[in-house]
C-alpha cells in the first residue's frame, strides 16, 4: 500500500479531523504524527489532554494504522525524510498563518523523497483553537488552574509571567499575544505582586495590606482568567500564619507562593542595603518552608524561597548556601533576586547553581537588569521569568497626564485623545454589551 502521513495535535477532536483521516485512508496506509505536549507549546497553548490521552483517541480512529510522536512543526521534515511517504495530507488552513512556512518546507522535502502533498478543503465551520478558546472563556476550576504551573515548567524552556493587580490586568495577561514570524508568544501566567497590589490600593509596600485583603484581589483575578498564578507572599509572616495562608491559596487555585528570607518590617527589596532590612536565619526560614509544606493539601502547590543575599550584599556564597538549605527544607523553587543594573551576579549564581546535586526550578525577576533576554536566561538554566511590576508602572504616567490635562483646560475634550474610545471600554470585557 501507499504510505500516507498526517500531522495533527488532536487535542479537541472533531469532524474536521475525521475528514482529513478519511481522505488519507483512501490513499493508503495512514501514519499520524501526533504532536507531543512540548511540540504543541512551541507554537500555542498547552493542550487540554496530554500526549498519552490524545494518542489513545487517535489510535482508535478507523483508518489510522500507526501513531508516532511529532516534536513540533519543524519535526515534519525529519519524519518525512525518515518515513518517505507517498502522500502528506493536511487541510488548506496551513496556507496562511503560523504554519505557512512549515508547509513550504514540507513541499520542498517531499520533492526530495518523491512524495505529494494532498490538501482537502479546510472544514470552515469548526476549529480546535476556537473550541479551546471558547472553553477557556467559560472559565476554569481551582484544581485545574493550580496544576498548570508545574506542567508548564516541564513543557517549556522558560515560563513567562507578567504582573497583575486587578481583574482588568488579569484579562490583559490572559488575552495578549503576538505573532513573530510564525511564533506565537504570550504570557504563561500571572504574578500577583505585593508591591503593585499595595500601591494600587494606595498603601505602602510594608505588608500593611494583609492576606485577607490580598485574597480578595486574587479572587477577582481568578474570576476572569484561567492561567496559573504565583503570589508574592512577602516574608510569609509567622510560620503558624504562613501555614494557614498556604491552605487558603490552594483553595483559591493559586499555583505557587514566593516568600522572602527577611524578618522585621518589610521594605521593598529594590531599596537594597539603603533601607534597614534584616535577613532571616537559615534555620528559621527553613522551618517556615517546612511548616508550609506540611500544611499544604495538594502535591502540585509550590512554595518558592526567595533569597535576598545579593540584595543585602552578602555575596554569591551566602546565596548558594541558603539555596541548598532551602531545597533540603522542601522548597519547590528558588528565586534569586538582585537590584544591580548588570545581570552579572545573577549569571554567576545560576552557573554555580547548575552544579547542585538536587535542583528545583529557578526563578528570576529582571526588573533592574532588564537588558538580559529570555534566551540568555534559558541558557543559564532559568525556568521562570517574572516581569514584576510593569503593568502598573506603565499605566500610571498616562493616567497622571490625563488628570493634569483636564485640570489645565477645565474640560475633558483635550484629554480624549489620551483615552480608549468609550465604545471600546463598553465592550472590553465579554458580556459588556
């Protein structure tokens, strides 16, 4: 029989997929290249079903002889050269958009192996991506959301988070994406910062805004988003109080909390040694981590230890010593912080961290050393990058300018050009009409 190859993700399986497979099986023996979870996240959101679950579905479709793993769009070329199919079958949808360049490469490699591309008309009344987006608009459950972060860390070279401080900023992180030459980039999750949550409430960032108030912010964001959340837990407070906070965050569906190894009145880390800040002892902070781990209900929730040694100018060795101790105490991740404008000390720490026998995910917040790229962070072993305060910082200047413009002119006419059109505000959130 002729050999036929079909590549697909098969996450939300529908009659459009059946049309493709029916076309393929009329041509010969069908091998399906099923995108791995890692392959899918290289160009769009993580699949709702994992690879093994999707494979069971595809294997039981009439006309499919074999299912093999396909590691992303670029893996078409390797598979075609290895399989040497007589036909590759794909819907016409990939003539445009993110897969257009992949299609062109497939046509070229088919010339090498003597194969032919067959393109049945795309089933226009159905789309896996549209179905997934509709499902996500319906919302998610705390349990499903909580588990997403660990899964993303396993699947992606780096997990990208952006700060949010209310439901609207949560929607920005949920929906914003850009297409860069076929590569779709978006934020993988949200960072609920103590700084921006406090400032947006008009309060100082000194742990004055307690967890009861902060939980209200978290709840508002959870109500209109589906992506995973990491919460800034400041110092975590007393170990006994931190244990209760962990249970509450789990119940809300938060994926992780980050606590910093400082004691006393909290001052923002970017003040550094210029403010009166005291680092906790390794023993005491390790006990707090252990208390939090004992109190959590799920295995998926993460407690991440934030090390302030570089902020307080205690050096790389002190930071590494603490990282080792916190991992032994049960920390699920290490966040190393710096307020230097150069990333050099962060790079040095990360390279030394690589030699640890036992490692957990590594998190950085490049607020001051912001010239470093995500690829450079990947190269030194960073797993999560947090853009920690940029939505609030970028929102304030234009709001201030609008307020001043109204005062100067005694009317709002001149300020109109600074504002989003009112009809767009009314329809900004689904259900606003």
